[in-house]
C-alpha cells in the first residue's frame, strides 16, 4: 500500500478546500454558517454518491460515462410509475430504482466483460441509448411536481436529526464504501485488477467479473440517485443531469483517483466531489455567472490530472536513479 | 486505460507465406461490407421516400456528414496512433465563438477564416502539449478540455448568440461550386484525398500505424513518437477549425451549444469505418464510406420524420454493434476451427 502518498494527496486537497472556504468566508461570512454548509453538503450529495460508484469503475481500469443517462432514465421510469400508481410506497420505489440502475450497469459490465469492448466505447454508446430511451418512453413530455405524489417528493427532503434524508443517504454510501473498499475481498479485487490485471488473474481473481461488478455498483448508485434527483427537484424530463457524467469523472480525477486504474481512495473521491460542490455553490455567492462552472471544472480536471502525473513521475525518476547507482 | 494496450493474445499472429492478391483482400475487407451497407441504405431510402432521389435533396443530404467527416479523417489518424480527442466538438464551439467575437469587432471574411483555423490549431496544440509534454492519458485530458473549451464559450456568450456574419462568409457553408455540388462537398472530397495520401502513401502515415501498433518499437526504430502524436493533435484541432468555419457559415449564428455531442458521432464514424479503437489499423476509404452510410441513414430517418434523439439511439447501437459483431463472429469462427 502506498499509504503515505495517498494521505498526503488527500491532505493537499483538504487544505485546498479549506483555503477556498476561508477565502470565501473572509468576504461572505454567511457562507460558512453551519446551516449553509449543510445545504452545500446536501446539494453535493448526488455527486458524492455517483463519484464513489465511478471510483470503483475507474479503479478497475474502466470508465462509466453512462451514469448521468442511467440516472435520468431511472428517474423518468420511477416518476412515470408514481404517476400511474401514486400509492406505491417509497421503499418499493427505492428498490425498483436501485435494481433498474443495477440492470443498466449490468448491460455495460457484460459488454465489457463478455465481448471485450473498450469501456469508453461501451458507455459512450449506452449513454446515448439510455438518453434516447427516455425520449421514447416519455414522448419528450415533462413530468411536473403536481403529477407526483406527496410521499414520493417528500422522502429525500425529510429532515432527520438536523439533516435531510438525501444527506444521510450520501453519508451511508460513504460508510458503505469505506467498508466495501477497505474490508472486503471485492474491494481488494478492484485494486488488484486495476493495479496489474495479469497478476490479478494469477492470484485467482476473475478480472472481467470484477469489472462487471464495478459497473453494477456504479449503475445501482446511479439508479438510486435517479429517484432522489427527480424527487428532490420534483421534475423529470429527457435532459435532467445532462453532462453530469463529466462532473462525476472530474470529482474522481480531482480526488486523486488514477485514470490508469488501481490508485484511489474513498476519501479522495469524497473530497473531489466536495471541492466541485463548494465551487458550484460559491459562484453565485461571490457574484460570478454560473456559466463559468463548466470551464472551472474542465480546468480542475486538467490541473488535477497533470498534478497526479507529475507527482507519480517524480517517484519513478527516483527509482531509476537508485537503479543506476546500484548498477 | 485499456485503450493503449492492445492484447494480441498468447498464440501471436499467424503470418502467411504469401500475401493474398489485392482483389482477394478487397473481397473480404471491412470496406466492401460497408460499401454493400451503403448501397443497401441508399436503395432502401429511395424506396422509403419518393423525394429522396431528387438531386437537390441528395445535395442537402451531404451536409449531414461533410463537416463531421472532415474531423473524422483527422480523428481516424489519431485513433490509429492510439490516442483519442473527445474535445473536437468543443473546439468547434470555441472557434465559432472566436469568429463571432471578431465579427462584432468588424472583422471581414479572410480574417474570420484565419481566426477559425488559428483557434483550432491553438486548441489542438494545447491538447497535444498536455498529452505529449506531460505524458497524460488523452481520454482524461480531452474530457477536461472538452469542458474547458466549451466552458470558455459559455463564459463569453452565456445565453446569447453571435450573428451578423458578412455575406461573403456564407459561401463556405451555403455556397455551390457547380450545380448541386456544394463547396463543403468539394472540400470534403479534397480532404479525403489529402488524408488518404498522407496515411497510405507517406512516411508520416507509416509512422502513424507503427506508433499505434507498438509505441516502444516505434521509438527504437527512430520515430519521434511524441512529435507524431503532437502533429496529429494539431491536425485534429485544425480540422475542427475547418468544420467550425463551415458549420458557422451554414448556420449563420454562434451559440455556445453549437455542435453539441458531435464528438460521439465523429468517433462512431471512425469506428464504423473500420478503424480499430485500440489503435494500429484502419483506412481513410473506410471512414469515407462510413460517413456516407451515417449521413444517408440520418437523412433517411429525417425524411421519415424520426426525431433526432431516436436517431441517436441508433447511432449508439451502431457504435456498439460494429465493434461487437466482428468479435462475436470471430469467436464463432474460432470455435468452429477448434
């Protein structure tokens, strides 16, 4: 394990976030009020949940660009179900959303596992297919607040112990991932497959199956977020969360998860998502047009990936020097 | 990413004593299969709609693919070399925004063209610098620049649009060289020939294949791998600039959402054209035929009143199917031999 390096990377990111928040606070003290920070966390919750799902996919040397389309399709399906059967209890809807999302993740996973198609091609393709299906099933119509039942809309907003359910779900997912990644054989397998697929095969890990499992997890979380998203904003249409997959990948890259696979941590993904969430919420406060956000997340991706690459390259050079001295 | 590491399998490639004749090779090629599909689509379209075979109608149909195909030629070379550029559509947005900005400053057509091409080159150089200078994976870099370039357009334009392009600028996207032959189609044909010559007849083209098949081997045989890759990113940026000029001229306006989602269609076109997404193989004639197929299919759907988003389902399915089908077929053949 390369614990010290990982720790330092997370500390740098945490420090950057702290500096950012303090800089905003000097001019707008209201931003750091606990209630506002709780709001920012709640607003970032969908990104945190999806970034964690994306993390395990990236750990296994894959990428899932279909998460936002999966989210939108699941959201539309549960919204239409709710419209047809307003009496359907929320736990049933949650279970349906998670299974439907997992099913779409499974499609990605099987294409990558069984047919060996490059992950980026698979998920670029399913991204457009899932989006297109939303149009086909909805006919391009919107489902608005008054067409959804009250219980359906209320669930993610319900306040328990001072925080909305949406925030609690994000916290639960973070804890779940700490256990999954750090304490289970599957979590180890994600790292092994990404770190060295050939070695993973020799240690008895089924590489394709592990990648497929990562896709199913990412899909299930996208499905869960789909319901939460639609219920929270009380609207469902074809283009919800358009382009959100890039923000999710950005959160992972900023959080120090190597796109080459095998390197990353739950804390990194969480901090990466929080960084983007804080930037997004701070822009209107410091009076910058929201149109800046796309360029900022783009620059953040580039800076983060360049930073990750230079830090890991320095390490490589040192090893080479040592080898030269030894020879 | 697994993009750069093609897995040739444990048994290695079987090399025959003698190459098959060019005709024999053509008969089993991906290009011939595509050509048959293209003819089939054309025939089906002419039965499906009585308006399809009108010369002006066919001329209109070419606008569906000429701009994307211009980028697809360069993207084809880039993918053969083992890299990818997902920022092409955003380069169009940025180049178009730059031209629109220049129009507000009172620039005329020649200046606009220079600005369009220059922005494309700059963006391509930026991508190429990040990929070759820092050794970063091109997928992540271009996902980042994809947000960055379009993001800059959004910062400049917000929810507004640039219009008021000079009338002489309209020629690039709306002009006709002779009868129904549009300027764009002529440019498309010329570029197809130029790229085919570059890829199939020059040392640089050979280098592109070598870099895609074996970057380390390429380095040891004296090819400056980073320089080749940088040049390819530069060319891809330039072609995006050319496409930006044509598209802006055709639409006569610039919005930050211009050419949204085109990167997917361009990559689909390249892959449909038989270019291996893992790098190392592919041809320009294949990409040209793929451009015709995709253009004809979307135009045919349009004549049948199929909404654009349903067409995108088809494009997504096509992208997965063209990669999956040869693999499934290969597996069945291998099983039969064994």
